[in-house]
């Protein structure tokens, strides 16, 4: 059953109190973002750092289902500098790690991940926060329906990005994960990657003894190479680097290259670990289990050119984050006395 996410900050998140925003603006945002869901929980919608001067030049390419919700309404005015400073300075939980799955239209892969989590001993699971970010999946493939069907023993937070669908918006999904994480350390996971209990203990050890500038990369035991994108990093290092650049949303490719370059430029150090192994679904099977629209092109020409321009200082670094609406639910099998599944 889905429980009210009462401890969850609304769309402006934990950053709103640290930003120099007029109280009237915050109050307006709260009134707009807090709504009741059909199942009795609370729905949290909002945008972070949407510029009041939103224009067509900021509209991501390949936006589907354009309508009254596009472009989204502005609820706050802030700059990347203010957001990054507030996020980096905010307190976080030291002894717990967030595992965040970036998900889109692949229920069989998410079922596989959750079956793996179900094998974890409770003492281990209590040292993690489990989050799934659904990047605007179609209703028949929604992450929330998959998580509910699995009836998880441990609370799982599902963050659902709302229409209109932005193609290849893993950059926005990762920013949403890092924006909502309350732990110091968080790991981005693709939906085709499984973390075993042994690997989970390795992640905890690294988080406990690492400095905040370390970005950890891991071996894929069934493939024999280091995963190029599933990294464990500290929130402060992530936001100090500027987060993920949502200018890349709408086109395919070079998202991880851009984030890696921004992290390196800010002083982060990448560390490869072949003793902490991830398990990845073979690519041929993965392609059969993911349901991407036919018009989602994998032509990376646009993003390659953008990546090179940003490296040369010919294009600005990101100033707008979370360019979409979203809401949250927390799902757990544990039921309070007197209620039923």
C-alpha cells in the first residue's frame, strides 16, 4: 500500500529554506504543489529553478504530448549558483546510502531488481534508502504499479516525472534523485543493474571511509568491464560540480561524459573498484525488455557537439534544473494495525 510521504519536501525540496526566496513565493509554491492522491496519500508536484524568463530556446528537443502543461509554470526564481551552494551546505545522513534506480518503461527489469532487494537481510536493508525515479513511463508500465505489485518489505520511494514526456531525460531523473536524497552518499543505478548483498556491503564500506571528492565506479562481474555510468558519489561533490546538465535532455548520448567532465573540473577523483561487482542484464535481453517509443532516436550528433562546445566554453553550463512536474509515493508492505493491503 502507498503511504503518505509526510516527511517529504514539496517540489522546492529541502533547498527552499536555504534559498533567498520571498516567503510569499514559497507559500504560493506550497499551495500549488501539495495535493491529495486517489489512494489517500499526498502528491508533491513542483519545479526547481525554472527561470521566470522561460523561452523556446530552453524547451528540450523532442518533447512529446505538448499541451496546457508545457511550458511548466514558474514557482520560484533561483540561479544554479544559489541551488548548488544550498545543496552542498545542507545536512545529510552519513551512515545510510541511497540506491536510486532510473527507470523508464521496463517493468521486467524493475521486477528483477526488486526480487534482488527482497533477498537482503533486514539489518543490511536498514542501511539504505531505496528510490525509483520513473521518467514519465506510460501508464501500463509505471514504476509505481511494479513496486506495489512486489509488495516490498522495505519502504521504497517512487518519484514519478509527469507529462509531457522529454526524450532521454535521464539527466533530469538523476537531478531529481540527488535533489530528494537525504543521505550524503547516493548511487545511480540503471534499471538493468542489480546490487547483490555482497556488493551492498562494499558500497557501505566505501561510503564510510571515503572523502567527499571520491566518485566510485564498479566492475560488472558478468561482463568484465567497469560500468560507465552507475557511480557512487557524495551529494556535495555532485552539486558542487553543477549536477547533471539538462541541456542534454531531448537527445541521446554524452550525458555521462558531460557529468564526468564537470565532476573532474570541480576536483572530484574517480576511483575504479573491481572488488565490488555489479550484475548487469545482457544487452540483447535488455533491449527486448525496454519499451522505447519508435521516435526516440539514438543519433548522438547533437549531444556530441553540445558536449564539445561546453568543454570549450562556447556554451553555458546549466542554470535550470528539474524542468518538469513530479510527484512522490512511498510504498511498503508493512501495514498499520486496522488497515489492509
